[in-house]
């Protein structure tokens, strides 16, 4: 049984590799590397897989999952500049893939190990990534 | 190859465990346990996995799958009070997880065993569950 | 200039006219009149029309509009049974049309008269109503 | 007869009034005023109202409208920082309302005066504005 | 008070003016004029404006409106080739605009004159038209 | 890590098996076999699974994936009649299942073998298929 909670956050970012100069960044990342940042409405789906607790009929209480996501992810990234404001991306390019890994690692520490976690993150209506751990 | 048919139904329910008193139910289930029920537009996706029949180009005819879902699930639960009207939930708390298991078990009897089935059920725009059998 | 804020609430209801017996109610309202209630995820869009305040660049601060909707509408109707729990529908059939009028009247008292208000309420993916006052 | 074309663009911005200090900006605009910007997936609907050309069956060819929107709006604002990169917002707070007015004025110059124009702009799934001229 | 019912139908069409040769049609209509047709999932919203009937709490019963749309529009156009199968488009180019006018005229005969009607028709996720009569 | 790009195309088709006469085709495929074709807005999601390239933070650059889909799939099928214009379906019934297999095979030749591919194709809001190879 898998359950899913969806939340959203709005953030600015640019794709940028520090070891490369601006021309190389522009060549690889295109307009995603523009120096003054752009932004997205990120939509996050967190899937948790486990057995139903016969007492509650829940895998995990979706209210609890919601509060974990709001505290750990939305509070941290909403209305932020991922490159400038978030130490997680100080040395890590904030691609959708890397953001999903960062979110997965944060949530992994807050959700009991008996549950599997999958993080789906959509950056636009057309671009989406999914990470379920290594 | 997997195929999917989506249908919807509208129902009332409350989350409620008979062995617990009202205070305990409210503590665990919050406003989902309010005594006079609330309701949802449930959106159901039924995924069927199998091989393509070379005669038709179908795994299962989606018209057939549609009629099974309408007869077995929509007819049964649409515009009903899950707690009061549906014997399936007489002794089972109608959480999204438990509703998905009930639906999976009903459909399992109507769909040939050579096909795997997965049931996805969304309760709101933010809450969703998925069950693929044990 | 018009601005819009969208919020949702989940409620149970039945369509039912007290002056009519059950057979007449069933004839007119069909399965919407089933005695044990059903429910919906209501999606509410509140549109406010007026001029842009040159100080803020807002017609009305959407955060303020959000809080008015949460306090006055979501708090009042979410996870409720409209027929049993809400005095607004004690003598008023809770059709989408009547719910929209009730919401419009509540909001009209909280939003400055210099602004026009329109309330859009969707009951399902296929049914929607809109009310902009008389 | 009205026709509509929808396009999207992704941009960074902050709400900020130059005459106010940071504390005042934070008080009025909340987290929307954070200094390092955040961002959105803006969804733009451009409605054009007029009569059907009996030769083509079109009010305006939607391909033409699409190209005007891409050239004038998406090219200008996509993957930009509205505050830093766009002279339109050098002295204008980039609220959704003000962005809609700017877009309306740009399109007004490119679309024949015999047609009325309305611009709808959504900033998030919950916030939307509409401007149809003065 | 306005109410809305949404239904969908799937049809093939091509944009094509009989008085023009193929080269001229291709120049004006582009790939929409390809000779072997293409197709769309049309989504139709029918808005009906009038007063609430105090007996029912309805402007028009949405079940009734649904049946009129299914009988008159979906039955007529669903899984059809608009150019070849539908006499309405024998001498009329099946642009979204013209389809909306045809639908509006059909529905106008079935819905009481005391109600205003507006037809919204989307052809793709990006193209939409609206017609409310002359 | 999986990434996904979504694109759309509009095409006409009919379901039809050449070895069967019209009556048999109608019996099996219903209105999907009508002789003059109907059509759909197909929505395609292409999922690519692999490891994140530490240089870019990408599994595969979504811009690259977009261009492969546009060149290989949208260019090939958009505004076409699948039965008449597309040699892929000369002897293959263009069901959603078969279209997904054809797309998967085309993309498999363009995307490095170290990546797994899954193709999801929706034909309507209610019908969807998924193919991940044999």
C-alpha cells in the first residue's frame, strides 16, 4: 500500500556549475543559467509505502505526513532563492534531480525506516522527476 | 503493458473506530471524525497489466473495464454514505487505504487472474493512495 | 482589474425539500436526495474586482483575501454536513446555487463595498456555478 | 465570439516598494519580499473578442496569436528576473496585477483595435488576476 | 446566477475552404488543413444564466442540462469526422469558432428563452473559444 | 532517478482490423471503428531512468529529451491520420497500446541503452496506457 501527499512551494534558482565560466554554463544550461535567476512553482508528491495499521486504517496519517512536509520542505524552500538562501545547494547545482535527492534525504530522517519513500517533483507542467533512494 | 481507466464517485464518510469513544476518535482522526459525516469526490484509476492481445491490440478492452468499474464500484458507492449504506465498511474504517483495498478485492474477482491490478484512489487534490495487492 | 483566490472544502449534503415527501424528493433530485447524504470536494474561486492600489500594486492583498475565505467559509463548512451542521441550510436546500449565494452574502459583509465580488463554486469536475450578486 | 490562447513562462521576482525600507516591505508583502527573490510558473491566457471572419472561420488565427504572445511576452519574460532584467518593472512592483497590465499594454499595440483583449495571469494554482483594459 | 455543465467528445476534422485550392488552404491553415484529417478531444462547457427556482434551488437541473448536451451534442459529434459525417459542416469550415456557434444554435432551441446561454469549447490545452450569441 | 518530459500531439485514427469485415469491426471496436475516423489530443509522458551525471546534475538534459520527442514523435504523428498517413500503422491497429509500443521502439533507438525508458500515453482524460519494454 502506498500513500501520497502533495504540497507546493515557489522558489527561484539558476542552473550553474561553479567550476565552469559563464559561456560554458550558458552552453550547457541555456536560459536556465541566466545570472539573475528565474523561478518555478514546484509541486512535490511524497509517496510512502508500507502496511496498513489495523488500528487506524492508515499507512501513515496523512495529516502527520503533511506536517512533516510543511515543516521540513515548504518552510525551508518556499519563497527562497535555492542558490543563495539554501546551504543544501551551496555546492550542488539545483536541478530538479538534485532537489529531489535533497528532499528525499531530509524526509528519510523523519520517516520510520520501515516505510519506503518516493519523491516526485514537477518543475513545470512538462518537466518532472522521481527519486526513490539508492 | 499497463492500461488505465479513470472514473469518479461522490460519497460521504467519517473516520471512526467503534472500539474508541468520541474523544479518542477526535484525537486520532481530527475533523475527519465529525459525527455528521463529510464527503469527497473520489477519483479512481484502475490499472490493468498484461500482454497485448494481437487480435484486438488491447490488453483489456477499455470499454469492458469501464463497464466493470461502473457496475461494481460506481454503482455501489456513488452518492452513498460509506459508513451507513455500505456493508463493506460496517466494521472497517473507510480510510482511503481501506477503500482502495475493498475496491481491489471486488475488481480482482471480475478481472482474469492473468492480469495484475493496481488501484489508485484520490480523496482530495492532495491525498492519494495506491494498492496493488499483497 | 479582477483578482481571484481559490480554496477548497469537503462537505456532506443531500438535496431535499422539507415540504415534499421522500418519493417526490427522489423524483426531483434523484440520487442526490439519498437519505444518508453523500459529499463533495467543493472548489471555491472568489473574484474581487476593483482598482489597483498604487501603493501596493494590489487590488486586495491575496493573503488577506485568503484569510477571509479560510475564516469565513472553510472554517464554517469544511468537514461538515451542510444539512445538519450549518444553520445557513436549515431551511435552504444546499444546491450548488444556494451554497454560492450563501457564500457571496457572507463575503459581501467582509469585503469593502467599493469592490465587486463574484463567487464560482465547483461541486464536481463537471458541475460549476457562478454568482455575482443581484 | 471570444478566443483564447494559453502560454506559460517561468520568472523570478520579489514584491518590493523602493520608497519603503526592508521592514516595511516585509510587513506589507511578507515572504514575497524576501531579498533574494523567489519565482513562479506564470500561466497566461489571452482572450481576444471580435467577429468571425467568414473567409477563415477565425476571429484571429490562433497560430498568429500564439506567435505574438511568444515574441512579445514569453521571449521578454521567460527565465528572467522581473525586477532586475525587465525595464518594465524598474519602477513598478511586479505584482500579478501589474504584470497583467504590462502584458495587456504590450499586446494592445500588436492586436488590431477592432478586437477587445483580456489578459488572465495565474501566478500559482490558487492566485489569478484578469485585466481587460480601462 | 450562472451554472455550467462540462462534457467531452472526440472528433476528426480538417480546416479547409472549398473555394480555395490545396496550396491556398495549406498557406492559411497550415497543418490543420492536411487532407487526411487530424482530431481532438473537445471539451465543452455550457453555461446557463437565469434565476434560481425557489422550489428546487436550481437554475436548471444539471441532470437535465447534461442529458440535453449528451443527446444533442455528444451523440451528434462524438467519434465523428466533422467534415464528412456532419451536415452542419458541409459548407462551413469546422474551426473551433464555427463549432461553438453551431453548438450554441442547437442548444438555443432546446433551452428556454428566459435563460442566456454561453458555450465554451476547448480544442487543445492551449486553444479555447467562447460564444454567447449575437 | 527517473525524469519525465510531457508533450502532446493531435491525430485522427480509427480502430480497425483488416481481416475482419465492417460488422465484426463495429461489434468489437464500437464507435471507435467508424469509417471516417475520429481523433484525440494525445498526451505523451516519456520517463527516462538512470543515474545523475555529477557534472550537470541531470540524468538526461530535459531540453535534449524534448527535442528528441519533438523530432521523432510529434513531427511524425501530429496533425496526421495514423491509419492513412503513418506507415507504422499500415498493418497495425492504432490502439493506445500499439501506439505506445511504436513510440517506445522509436525512442529506444535514440536514447542510450544505459537508460530505461517508459512511455505513458493518454488518449482521453479517462484512458491511459504505459509501456516500459519487454
